[in-house]
C-alpha cells in the first residue's frame, strides 16, 4: 500500500512538472512577431459538458486505474493484469466482477467506494477494461 502511494505521488509530481515545462516551452517557442495572447479568456456562464461514451470511460480509467494498470498491466502484482487470460485465471469475467473488485479489492489494490467512484462510473470503467484489454 505504501509503495502504491509513493508511486502515485511520483506520477502526479512528474505530470505536474511536465505540464509546467510544456507551457513554458510553448511560450518560449512563440515567434517574436506573433501577437500577444489575450490577457484573459472569455468567460462562459455555461458549464462544459462532461465527456461522454468511450471518451469518458477512458478518462475515468486513466484517472483511477492507469497508474497501477498501465496498458492493462499491473505494477503491484504482475499475475493480476487486466488482460483476459489473467482475469479469467482470477475468476474475473464480467463487468460486475470488476466493479466488485473495485469495491472490495484484495491486498495491494486501493478500495474505490461509491463516494470515490459512482456505480455508473465504475460500470463505465469495467466496460472499458473488458472492451480494451480482452
């Protein structure tokens, strides 16, 4: 569990530093005669619509799962990947099985209760895993 937290924090720190570097690099690469960007972006009173369908499922997977399951693998326990053969060997065959594991995982996996991931989002993640890694 401690290793997972350290890995997650390292990934977050790397991501944040990478994003800051990208923004700085983009600013440095702007041509000297390019017009200056506007001081403020236009403000809209409408909320941006959340992504839908496969895009939303992939985004949820990346947010909650990809740090420990990159490309369907498993950084904590290599015998418990998200690929069909390993999932079948661990008696995980349906999206309901995946959601059940998210809610009551075994050693080494973070528990994702309904306050962290809604039932609807958990089902989207499970369906994404089955569609992507099987």
